[in-house]
């Protein structure tokens, strides 16, 4: 009979089914950083998807499994009463962590990654198996799979492109097979050439679609794009077209105005237009201040970069010029890998102090005296480069190690001490003297200025433009007393120079938003300005005067060590981000009466702060499994009673109504084989359509049975007993054949749970 699938057909469908599931869950695994090689992932997908398919097509197996689980639960609960509680606590912790992960509260715990991925395989397998083997409406696969592929591609998972191609290849084969089953009757002669044709054409369609050139020269309406980004900010964070791709876009050097800060390049300050758009992902032991531009000359209303001589070095070439002994003593060598996303630039971003750059190709980089790095050929979207850096030890450690850097050795020292003397107000000079009056060293002065700015001024990005007749620093310090990073960094750089401390104004990005282990995402709104000061005898040190950002990579001044840092928050200077609050809640509470013993701080952990799981009833698993089994059993009994009651009523009916009832039961049994009567189809048309696939049971076939039914239903003559017996015999033989074909489990499940 048609739809009795041969062994080869089953194998092909199972391969397609498991491969489709793998194409999607493989992306899930990449997103979660699952630590399984591709072969183990494939094995897990085959095993779990096969189990799900078997359970879906053999529900009685699931019932038996639940019975076994119920019995095991009783035994475990009896002999090991605490084990069930531990199991439930573990399950609760898993699903709580999953919910927190999906809602963005916290990352997925490492010990929950594999269970969650397995759970996703179960969900995808259930849906896919239902559509392919039960529902048969294959187009329902498209929204789920294509939606996932497009999402992952737009959030920069390049593997989504190839997994989508694999899915389409499999989907086209599946469509071809489905069409074949519906229209062909001679399986033996036509199946092999048909499947070869399907595979060949599917492969050709997908291959041609992949190799066809894609035209990126679409019409660009910047105003419309900006309007869409304002209404739907999340759009800007998605993968864009080839505007930033090599060969299509044109890379340029980094400008702070392109980030939404300081849109008026001729004047500092003013309104800010923050963007959530992702520009980079950074891998390394961070967080990092990623330097883009260094500014030297302050005019009173803007910063300018003086022309200096840039040196050229080959990719991979060391340009540190630091003796090996000094490198090992004063620095820690690190690598930082940076990938651009919908962003192209000739500027190579790097923490201070870079010593070499690696990038594909045989190019030369340019290096400024301030260790700005440029690659004239540019780095485009999807491309990545690695910067090797020397991270200096903390200032107090460097002093102990005997570091001895002197500002007299700085080339062009006056660049870093320059001030527009006629524009710096007397109020600013007096304030600086007041701040540093108790400081003896350059480091103490710098820390005092940094502390003053962080404590006495409000962080605010919603500010007005600075009047043209006002000097920028004076206006910030004494008039508005609020602003964003540009205000704080400019003020500190000027105040340091007033004290004879060399400083430079630096623009770039702050990478501190973790999205994985040692992986940071950098958005346009993470653009930042900060100060680097030359402190004898240490050298160049990064200072963070902006209170909305934590002090990164340097010990805090003890006088304000308890200050709250709010990370990437852009709202106020006294609140923590949601992520910080979550992290703090999970940290043990340390009592204030700390005691120093044997050089170590002894702390007392407040046990009440631990994240304890609710105590669930020990018998909960038994109750849960028992409830499911009870519901299934009740459903079976109700159906069994209904069938027996109906059969007893039928026996009392006249022969004509018996024939009608028996024919309806036969069509229900046919339905279990996949032969439903189509809407508008007559009984004769239905019998003719399915007759070639049926054996002749005894002397009568499905056409003969249909003839008996139609004749008796529409005839005024009485129905003979012989017609009733023919119908009963046919139904009885059909049930036996159906039981052999489906198996007793599927047969009884269909009879008592599916048929009405």
C-alpha cells in the first residue's frame, strides 16, 4: 500500500530529520560556547532526536517509560530519601539559571550548558518530528528554522549562513520525497531514479544560490536609516550589508564624532546621541581601554592632534624597543584579539602599550610616538586582528621594583604641557592649587584631581552646548557642574598640566561588557574619553575622572575606595548596573570587623546571604509521575468504556445502521494508515484512490465494501444479513493486518487515544 515506506526510504527520512536538527542546534552550541567537538555533537543529536521520534510515533513506549520511572522513584525515595530532594534541587537550579539566562539577568553556568543544549535538542526534535512524520505540512519548518538562522546571521554568527544552506538542501529533498509519495504508485521501478533526481536538483539549486554574485549597490537613504534606528534601536545592532566590507566600503581613521559623542567636531561638549550598535568583540584578559586617537593641543574649546612622525613596521614585527629584562620585570605580556562588526577603520584599537600587531596579509602598520596604530589598508567588518601588549604592573608594585622613568626623557615634552595661557581662568588655577595642597608627589596630585572630579560633579549626557564665549573647563567646573566623559577628561588633562604633569587626552572605546569568558562586546555607546598622565618614576598611567565608569587596571586611591562604580550605565553616577547588582547579590557578605592574621584578611561569611534553593517536598517526583500515569490510565479507561458501550448499542440497531457504523469504523482504521477521505471526495472516489494500495481481504476489496455501504445507505430495500457479515469480516481482517503493520503499541494507542 502507498505510504508503506521501504527500509531505504526510512533511512533517508531519518538522515534528513537528524541533519535538519543538527543544522539548528549546532548554532545554539556555538552561541553557548559548548565544549564538545562536532562529532560528539552529531552523536548526541542522532541519539536524542531518534529517541524523540520513536517516542512520538510509539507513545505507548513513553507510557511504559513513565511506569518504570515511577517504580524507580518509589524505590529511591524509600531507600535513599534525600536523593530525590537533591535531584529536584538540581533540576530547579538548572531551569532557574536557564530563565535568568534567557531574560539577560546572568550568564549560563558552565555546568548547565550541556543540559540546556540537550534540552534544546529535545524541543527542536519534537517540533521537527511532529511536522515531518505526523503533521506532514513541511512548510511549517520554514518559520522556525529560517527565523533562527536569520537571527544568528544578523548577530554575527557566520556559521548560520552555511547551516541555512544545509537546511535548504535537506528541505528541498524532503519536499521532493513528499511529492513522490503522493503521486507515484510504482515504488520499485521509479524510486531510485527519482531520489537521485531530487538530490541532484536540490544540490544544484543551493549551490547556484550560494555562488551567484550578490549586488551591494542598493540605494542608501541615510535620513531614513537614522529614523529607523531612532524608532527601533535594536536594528542598528544587527549585521548590515556590505557597506563596511572589504572591496565595497572605504575604511577611514577613527573619529570620536562618529560615535554619537561630540557631533560638532569644532567644539567640545553638547548633546549626545547614544547608539547600541555593536562595533567590535574583544577577546582577552580585560577589561580594556581601547585607544583610538591621542590629542595634544587644547584650544579652550576643542582638542587638536599635532603632526608627528609616524614610524612603519611590518605586521608581526616587535616595536616595543624595551630591553627583555625590563619587559619581564615591569610588565605582563598579553594578547588582545579584536573583531570588527559593521564597522571599518584604518585605526587599530589597542590598550596601552602595544608591541606588535598580527593581521592577515603582508602589510605595514604605522605607529605614532603616542602608540596610536594605523593600517592604511583598513580592517573591515568580520575581520579580526591580534595586538600583543605589555600591561604594566600596578603603580605601587612598579615603585617597589625600582622603575625609573623621567619626564625629561619624553620627546616633545611641551606637547603634553601645552595650555592656552590666555584662556585658562584664574578660578580654575586656584581650584587646582586647593585640590593638590596636601599632595607631595605627582601621583598624589593626579589621584587628588581624579578623586575631586569623580566626587563633586554629576554625570549627565543630556547637556546643552557650551556658549561660544566661555572656556570649556571653566564652564564645566563652575557653571554646569555636570557632563560626560569629554568634560571630565578635558578638565583633568588641563588641571594636570597646570601642575606641570604631562598629560594627553585619549579617545576610543571602553571594553568591559562581558558576553562570555574573556570576551567583551563593544558598542557605539561605549565610546569614551580618558586621560593618560606621565607620573615619575612610573611612566604613562591611565586615569579615569568620569564617575560613571569604574577605575580599570589600577589600584584605587584609598580615600575613595568605597565609591560605587556603575560600569556601563549612562544614567547617574550613584547606581549600579543590573549586572553589577546581580553579581553583588551572589557574593558572600563580608563582616566589617575584618582581622588581619598572618598577612591574610580573615573574613566571616554571612550564611543568610547564600542563594539557597527552596526546599521541595521529598515525594514530589513520585506525586508528579503518579499524576501523569493516572491521567493516562483514566483516559484509556474512558475510551475503552466508550467503545464497549457503543458496540453494545450497535448490536441492537437495524442492519442498515450497522452497515453505516461498520463502514465509518473501517474509514477510521484506514485513517490510522494515513488514508483520510479528502473534503468533497465521494465514497467511490475515495475507494478508487486508495484501492491499489490495499490487499484484497478474502473475496471482497475496499471497492466492494464501499459498494455495499452506498447501496444500503441510499436504498429503500432492507439490508440483508449477509452484507452485515461481509462488513464485519472485512473490519476484523483489516484490524489484524493493521495490528501487524503498526505494531500492537501503535495500534492500541491509535484505537484508544486517537480515534473518535
